C-alpha cells in the first residue's frame, strides 16, 4: 500500500460502466464502516449530511463469509436510505462475531432526511455487486482491505 | 485471456471455443473492426468467454455492437439456455430488471413547440418525479402492489392510468406471465411501494424528440411517423423493487452453485438450473419486476399526457399521444427458438440487448405485423436515438436480439473529471437542446462524449442483419434525474 494512503478510509476505483471503491480498516468493524462511508460518498457530499436520524442494525446470516456479510450490510444501508429517505454519514459497527453457524453484525448508523437543496446529490446506487468483490488481510499499513463494485 | 478471433464477415466475429477456459460454445461478436478493438481493449471479450462456460448454453455467447465491460455478464450480451439442462442467472438480467424504453408519438410538428420548448420542459420537470430519493404520486397498499405485480399494465388501466389500447403496444401485452408475488421479499415490496411512476437517476431519461430522418417510408407510415414530427421517449426500469429482487436472488444462487455443482468464473454469474425450485422462484419474482417496470413507464407516459393536455389545452387523444412501442432491454424469458433444426423452449437472457422479432411473428401487434417489431434504441442526449425493426435474421443469428443503445466509452469517474455538467448544459443549449437535470455531476457522467456513437452501433446491426434501420430521432428536450 502507498504510504500516502495511510489514514484514508477509501478510494474510488475506475470501472467502465459502474463505480467501485477500495476501502481500508485496522479492525474488521472499521473496514465495514469505511465501506459505508465510501458508498454514501458516491451518492452525495457527506460533509453536508448531519447525523440527526439514528438507526440500529442487526444482521445475522447463516453459513456466510465476510464478503457476503459486507454485501448484506451495504444492501441494508441502501434499503434504509430508499425506504426512509435518509442519507447516512456516520457508521459505527459495534461488532462482527460468530454465533453458532451465523455471522452477526451489529451497528448504529446516523444521517439526515434527504434535502435536495442542501445535500449535493450525485447519483443513486442500485446495488452492491459480487464482481471483483474481495476482503483480505492488509499489510503493515492497515490490517484489512476490501474492494467492491456498485451498479449505478 | 488469450483467445483466437475469426472474422466471419465485416460485422460478425467468432471467438473460437477454447477448452482451456472451459468454454461450452464459441463467442459471437457483432461489431465492425473499431468496435471490436474497443471491446478487446477493455477486456469485455473475457466476459463473453466467461458466459460461454455456463451449463446448457446454446449455440454461442453473443455480444451486440454496443457491448461494454459490465460485472459478470457483459452489457450488450445475449445468452440462451436449454430449458431442461440450462441455467437462469439474475446477473444475466441485471439489477434494473426490465429497464426499457417507451416511445409515444404526437401529431405536433417541430414548429408547434420550438418556441415553447423551455416552458414545456420546465412543466415536465416539475411534474415528473425523478432523481435521487424521488417518490411517486401513486401511494399503494401492499395488496394493491401485489395486484400490480400480478397484472402489470392491466392494473394501471383499471385504475385510470393510460389508455386501454396502450397495452397492445407493450412487449407481452403489458403483462408478463408467471409473475408470483410469493417469491418477492418484503424488502423488495417496501422499496417498490411508492416508486411507481418515477424516472430514477443514472442513465434514465425522458426526452422530447423530433423525427430527424426516415430510412424506411413504409415502416414510418405503419409507425405513424413523418419527418419533423414530435415524439417522446421514456427510459426507465423497475426501480428499487427490481434492484432488491436481483440482490435477493444473487444471494440465493450463491448457494445454488454449490448445491448443483456449477463452476463459475465470476461470482456475479451466479445461477441455478432453469427447472430447479430456485430457478422457478427467481423467474416468478423477475416476472413481477417486469410488470412493475412496464407499469412504471406506463404511468410516466400518463404524466406526460397530462402535462401536454394542460400545456396545449387539448385532450391527449386530440394530440395523438399514442404509444408506438414499449420494449425492455434487461430481461430473461422463456421463448421458442429454432436450435439445430428443432423448435425448442429456451431461456433467453438479454442484458443490455433488445428483442428483435421479425415481420409476421405472433408476439408483435397487428399494426406492425408487416414491418416487424419496433426496436427502440435510446442514444445519448447530444446525438440521436433510433427506431429499428426486428428481422428474420435476428431469429437465426442472435435468438431474436439486437443492440440496446450506444454503450459506454468513458468511465463515470473519467467523465466527471473531464466534463463540467454546467458547461455541457450550455453547449447543448447552443445546439438547440434543452437539458433539465437534478445533478450537474450526474449530467457530466451521461455526457455524449462518454458514449460510443449510437449511429455506428445501429449501422452494425443493420449491416449484420439483426435489425433494420427505420427512423432516426433527434433530442430537443432532455429530462434527467
């Protein structure tokens, strides 16, 4: 990893039809948080979104892996954004742990109701995809790295 | 990947079947030299090869001339699978299930609207729900949504949206058979509840266009079009409901590939046997999303009619606002095709490809029986769109399919870096095109420069014989989400 990238949460990846991000974290929880930040920063200017509305999330999935859990997490964020009209800007993943055969993620997220005049809306994301999807151990600069492509 | 390309003619190329990549069939690419080189440079051909490895694929993995790099399946890809031994793949349809185009004619001429275009566009912009976070004007209960998903356009007509005759000019007469709401998740239902009649964002648009050139006068007469006549084009899909159904079933099929022992080159190609319980469930849910998308475009057309009625002070009937045709370009369907001299039921996937049925086909409206199915090709906002006609050759060469649009040339990030949305708006205004967009960044991503020249794409389909040029349309007013 490039030294300059230390401390960076994510970066965009060029993809001809769609948009992807590579995201980083020292803990798995942080990696998932930064994937959320990266996804919503594709959609709007996150600095303009205030953490007014809170939601608690719990995802429990049987026989799954971190990659699939990541897709589920991002899908859940998109669902809440679309159904509740909320753009999210703060993501706190409280834990990712195994419980029996299940992987369980708990999180608290916050954001603000969409205001077209206030938030600089860029583009809507349709869904996260499995294409080029990856979560792996990082290097000496960060412990975890991930990559995902979104359909826009 | 290294592969061998064999030239069949100037517009058709074969990627030879190579066992090294577990290809079951060859790849066929409809393109001229330039479009082929472009596909090769961006590794799209690797995706054509990956599709050729899927079980039960028939004849070939096809690529239309607008092909470009997608996720899993290429965009502009066509693949047909044996109903008994083949597979069905949500990724081969795409997230925006039944994304498609509807075109309306009017009896207005360019002279009738030229000076009032800006006002009409503003009124449309105000009245058409569009862009990020848009909610429709129609509020549905869960039961009403379930009825809509089962009945398609019939539901809309029964509830006062659109004309009775519209449905005869929609693929499948506006109602896709086999829709089963038991297979649609509550998450998908929630997302679909208040988005009926919304345009969305991205490459979706609503355009006022003018007939710019006629290539086939007989066809123009059947389509009810003359030079300088005003038309309206609506490009949208199944919105959040379709996206969620695709996501739900890609997850189901991650398990299916293990259960049925299917080897994949890319996880996004996840699939299941057509005849498996998982396959039947996906087909039932996908059919619901197709019905939703057709109703969505139908209701958008209804809002267009109401705006035109108010604006011109005449009924939409008097304004001649009839539907020319409505056709999807992200779809999988069970169709009957000739395979090795025998009629066979196959599951045709068109991901960024349009059905192109020939004259006389039983599934096209009587009005077009003599000319073939209208194939509507949306172009970019600065150049043209086209109406093509289906051909007999498409049936034998590409499972009754042709291209779907221009195809991307430049990534969204690159487009945003190189093009200013506000500059683009001015540039198009100077060319006589009025653009209304919710997001300037979004507009830059959809700039004409970001797309291939759609005229070249349709020329290839014309010379390859998989569709025939009939009408060229030029944009006058563009509404983007």
